[in-house]
């Protein structure tokens, strides 16, 4: 069965530090859905184009259904702690 992934492209937020409660909720989402953060970077070796985001995050799940359930929980419990978020957030299925 193919794995599921959440991908987030976060826009810059100068002088912003997420509250500690956000990290707690984020880690709870990962634990509840067997997720593992596999990429979190602000360092891009851009070869083509110009990204308009400051951070790229990829989280892996056992399957797409788990990733979707995690996004729903994240949107309800963690994301509101960040205030106004400017990003793309999407779920994809890997190659089997």
C-alpha cells in the first residue's frame, strides 16, 4: 500500500516564533496517526524557478487515509495556534 504524505510550503513570517502549545499539538498529530516528519528545511538549492516560501515540510504516514485524518486533526487542533498562516498544505500518495 502506498504511503501518504502531507506537504506544506510555508511563507515567510519575520519575527514569528510558534507558541510551545503548537509543537505539542503537532507532535500529538504525528503520534496519533503514525506520522514521521522526513523533511523540514529552509535551505534550498534552487536550480530552476524561485520558490515563494520560506520553509518546506514533508510528513510521511502509513497511507493516504492516515495523512488525511492527520490534516483534519492538525487543522482543528494545531493550526489555529499559529494565527494567520500563509501557505500551501496538501496531501499526496506515494508510489507503491
